[in-house]
C-alpha cells in the first residue's frame, strides 16, 4: 500500500479511493473524508482522525490503535477485525456500524460515544 506516514493530510478528500494496505501512521487527517474508501489492512496507528468521515468505508483489518477519533463519524462501515486498542473515541458516532465494544480492552477509551 501507499505510504502516507508522518504526513499532514488535513481536510483531504479520499472519497471512493482504493487505499488497501496504506500506511497513515502518525499522520494528521483531521476533517478528511474517507467515504466509500477501501481501507482494508490500512494502518492508522497513532493518527489524528478527529472529525473524519468514514461513511460506507471498508475498515476490515485496519489498525486504528492509539488513534484519536474524537468527533469522527463512522456510518455503515465494515469494522471486521478493526483494531481500536488504545484509541480515543470521544463523541465518536457509530451509526449502523458495529461498535467495537465486544473487543474493548482496559486501555481503550470510550468517552461519551454516541450510537
């Protein structure tokens, strides 16, 4: 996949993009749009994903560990085996998406999630 690690990609449009296996580790992606994007096996470890739109996104096997998903909108997305370990889910909206509560660990942060 493509390497976008350690990049500032605020408010970018990735609508419908094929980003399977892409590396966004430590990147700033706040306000970006990943609607209809294929993010299977993508790495968002420790990324800034505040207010990102994941509408109908495929996040199968994606790594969101340590990511800040404050205010992020996740709707009708595939979250099969998505890793949320240690991620910040403050006012994150899960709509018609499987909220990862079954996989929650003590180091995961659910702060006022909306479902």
